[in-house]
C-alpha cells in the first residue's frame, strides 16, 4: 500500500485531498503537513473571488487555462454545492485605455448606477457572474468532504526531506521523522525551498478589511482599473485593495493602499468606513514565469503551484490533473 505526504494545506493542498476523495484514492495513508505559523497560508489572506476576468478562448495558453479553471470551478459549485462559496456579480470597469478594455469586455456599458452601488461619473462597466469565497469555511469544507479517507493532518512544518531513491524521509521542526512513498509539494512560495524547478517569485498582496460594514443584502465585487472593492453581505465585511509588490515579506505598502482607498472613495457614491478602522491582511503568493501556474511530476514526487492569481479555481482544476497523472 502506498503512502503519500502533502506539504501545504492551502487551496492547492486541500483541493488535492478533495479530489482524492471524489476520485479513486489509491493511498493507504495521506498525511497533510501544514503550518500557518511557519509560512502563513496565503489562501486565508486572499480576497478570494473566482471570476472569468474577461478571458476568452484561443488567445494564449494561460488564458485558455484560466478559462477552463473558471469553468471547472463553476461546475463544482453547481454539482457539489460547497459551503462558503456564494454566487455574486463581478463588476469590472475602466477609465483609461478604454479601447483595449472594451475589446476584452465587449459586453460592458457606460453607466452611473448599478444594482449594488452608484458611481460619481459615467463609467464603462461590465458585469459577469462570479463567486465569492468565505475562505476558512470553504477550506474546512474541502477537508470535511474527505473525512472517509485515511488522512492525518499535522500542524507541523517540514524542515528536512531525504530522498532515498525508494522513499522519502520527512522530518518536522520537533525532530520527528516519518517515511512516505510519495510526496506532493503544495506549499505556495515555499515550494522553492525544496529545489527550484523554475524561476518563481514571491509577490506580496495586501488589502484592508473593514468589519461591520452594511452596504445591503447583496454581495458584490468591483474591480475598477486595478482597484478592488469586495462586499460580503453575510458577514457585513468590506475588503479594499489590493496592492501588489515583488516582496517576500509581509510589511504592507501603506501608501499604495491609501491611494486605492482614496481613488475608490472619490469614484464611488458609497460612504466607505474610516480608513483607520480597517485591519490589514497580507498574503504572499508565488508568481511563476509569465504568471504561469505549474504542475510537475518527477518519479514519486510532484509539485503544484505558481498560483499568482485565480488560486481558488486553479487549485481544483490543476489538482484534478495532477491526481490523474500521479495516482
Ligand atoms: C491580496 C491577495 C488577493 C488575492 N485575490 C485572489 C482572488 O480574488 N481570487 C483567487 O482565486 N486568488 C486570489 N489570490 C491568490 C490566492 O490567494 C493564491 O493563489 C492561493 O492562496 C495560493 O494557494 P496555495 O495553496 O498555493 O498556497 P498557500 O495558501 O500559501 O498554502 C501553502 C501552505 O503550505 C504550508 N507550507 C509551506 N511550506 C511548508 C512546510 N515546509 N511544512 C509545512 N507546511 C508548509 C504553508 O503553511 C501554507 O499554509 C489573492 C492573493 C492575495 C495575496
């Protein structure tokens, strides 16, 4: 019987386990190593919207992959009714480079009022069906759905890995070692620690979180130019961001965040909560060359990652592909 270790319990690692539960599991034991205190889980610090983002088929491999991943996720929502995932409207608008934007979003229209908010000036906006994810609920659900599998979750970090050629010896921070037949690296940017297969970079993303904000009973997400505003009606939470910096640390770029807040408050007829009442959340994601996500298999080990954006749909889509090839 074959044993498997998965290093990383963000959306990538949990989508793999969920897929093993839904498809045929061949492993006699699956151990998930995850440690938010060692490497903070980006999936819990994400605005977590799954939207088509103006991608159409046939222009690039990455575009085709993102579109297929969106479709996989939409089908998953329809068939599996996951907890923590809510259908919403995604509004996407532009003020500059309008010609380019209209080519990407030909279904848009100039308007000042939407069903969810009003704008100060006439703005070209496209609306698309999308999904909003309550991250901790959905991440928990993915594991709960796999409760019938022989899984052990270890909230420990793997500090050493020895490949004997026939199996892997993994050692955690407390000095405990165990052997596994196969290993999957799903550790976000920390995949690079186990030997780079490609030149991925860490990219920090930060955003404001305002609790107790009431903008009505409909959740929505707005991307205006590259500024985002996400309103969770159920939890009455507003997210504003997100900045993007080529950094591997979690100190947020306050000036960038303030500018995003200020642009949105000038452009929207919404009374935003005072800026100093916001919490700041920061995640570090892995940006592969040309923003490409990856799966790779090398005998008994595999890697999944490079989820710069769209991690919540790519996790399931590429997770299925990896499990099909690796099991
Ligand atoms: C500000 C921001 C906004 C975003 N918005 C969106 C969005 O709207 N939609 C979307 O789909 N995506 C979005 N993303 C991207 C998405 O969040 C990421 O793509 C995704 O979370 C990456 O998931 P992951 O599983 O690869 O990595 P992570 O979630 O970081 O999980 C990796 C896990 O591996 C663990 N780990 C690593 N090394 C070890 C080790 N040695 N031992 C034990 N455990 C280990 C870590 O503790 C961590 O928990 C956003 C990201 C940010 C930062």
